[in-house]
C-alpha cells in the first residue's frame, strides 16, 4: 500500500510583473505603484508572489551588491506581507521573457563561464546569500529560487552558451543552494529550469537534478513547446501538459512525496486563443491538482507587458491576469475562482495506479530524454492514456520492476509506450 501523507493546502500565487516599466521598474523604484499592483493581486484572493530582482542592477560589479537595491527588495516584500501575500524571490536574473540580464563582469571583455569560473561562483554565492539574509527574518519570506531558467545559459539554443557537463551543473546547483541556505537557514530553497532539463538530449541540467536537488521540484509548463502545435488548444496533451510535467518529475524523485511547485504556467496566444484562455486556465489547474504532492500553482504573470515596451515576442505581451492598467481579465477571474474554490480544501487526490514506463537511458544523465518530449513515444502514449480518461503516472524503466518503489507510489499496473499504441 502507498504510504499515507497529510493533505496539503494548495498555494495560489502569481509571478509579479510590475505594471509600470515591467522589471525595469527597479531602475525607478516606486513603492506606491508596487503597492497598487499588490492591492490588485490580493483582491484576486492570491496568497503569494514570486519576485525577480534583476541581477545586473543589484550586483553591477562582482564585489558590489547595492545596498539600496536590496533595501528596495525588502520594502517590496514588506508591502506584499502587509497585503497577506507571501514572497518567493528568484536570485540570478538571468533570463526573463526572451531577454538576458547578465552583469558586465561576466560578458565580452570579462567573459567567464557562469557555472565554473571561481570568481564568478564566489560572486554569485555572495549575491544569493545577501538577498536571502536580507529577508531571513521576514515571516512572509518563502525562500529563494536560485534563478529563473538559468539552465538556458548552458546549452543550445542559446546563441552564446557557457558549456558545461552534467557533473558541473550539479556542482553549481549544490553550491548555489548552499549559499541560499547560509543566508536564510531552514527556508525551502530550490532551483528552476526550463523544460530542456526534461526534454532535450544532452542538456547538462537533468531530470535527476530537477527532481532531487533543493527543497522541492519546480516545473515550468509552456505549451508553445510543440504541445499545442501538435494537439491543439483543447487537446488532452495541451490541457494536461502541466500535470504531465508533475508526473514526469515523480519518475525521477527519490521521495515519492516530494513537493512539486508549478512555478510557471500561462496561456500563450495564439497557441491558446484569447477566447479559450479562461477555459485553458481552469482545465490546466484542475488537471494539475489531480496530481499528488502539489505545493502550489503560480501563474505567469500578474500584469500584461505594456505595449510601449519594444521587442518582446508577441505572445509575451498578453500573459497577465491583469491588464497594464490593473483591470482583471477573464483569465484573472478564472484563476481567482480556482483559488477561492481550493482555499480551505485539503488536497489529497488518490494515487495514480497505472504507470507508463520511461526509458531515457541512464537515470542520472537521461541521455535519451527526448522520448519524453512532445512527439516522443512517452509523451504521446501518456497523452493517449489521459485522453482515454486514465490517470497515468510515470516510472523509470530501472524502477518499473521494483515492487517496493511502485507500492510506495500506489502503482498497480505498469505498461510501456508500445503497449499503449498497440491497444
């Protein structure tokens, strides 16, 4: 029998994109504008925000972490707490909405590998420790995420990657997480990558890193990765992509009850047409809450990117729960209704008893993880089962015959992608 676990209270929050100036607001920090944004988000019934200090603005020189910038971050966190919003902070920004934000001391004439250079590592450590320490005594501080999708700097398709091995990626993650812990001991610090970690053969950040390092697993679900293109905006694979990533993470997790945070998910047009965005939101969240161990759902994003700002990919402009004038959009109303529905309900869905086998090669390096990507046999078989109304789990090939492991997860039937296709 699976080990019993306590029901969770699901957290509902938003990735905070300021309505005035986007993340460039740190250059002209206006606490009144921030408070107005936070008032609008609190009015939706949310309970947390994920915030993004821009690394080059906070640490413009390797040995200069600007005290005023750190103070502004703390003031933002305090303003959120005053409105009943907890605060999670991402450190190394890093990468946001197609733009890279790297300090000058890591690029061009000072080019050094972001993941292996000793001086860069020391600077990153001190930066993360400083941010964590500044917030450590705030009860509303949830913890640090090392950075937003920082893994994209390590491999193609980035146009200028800092190449590393899987072992170097693990060492970097462990060192950065330790720095966060030194700054704010006992908080749930974690790391987060984009889905190359799960889907791209040879990518140095692996599923094992994602599912085993840090206090919980973060998944970022974006259906413009080929899912919506193959399956359409209303396909089971599209509406359950976030749930699939959650279940995929469980295949690599050593702890069957490791918490999973759906840290980013959004309704990107035109892949999700505007008139379907609210339905997509409801379906995505409902499906992901049919997975065990969910810590919370954090929508991307709070406010639409102002059209006055240039050069964003078109889909980035309209992802907000609110317009740039803080008016609630249909997707915002849908997300608020979900938050209200789940606010006081315990979350304890039944175990998923049917598991699909994942054979990605060696479990640590997952050299053939593209079998899990949209179009791959694992992904497509899982989507077929989901469309049939099955609640499929995923299990590594190395563990599929391990009776203790499958029992701990409540799995009673194991099948391969080939068996699903042959049904």
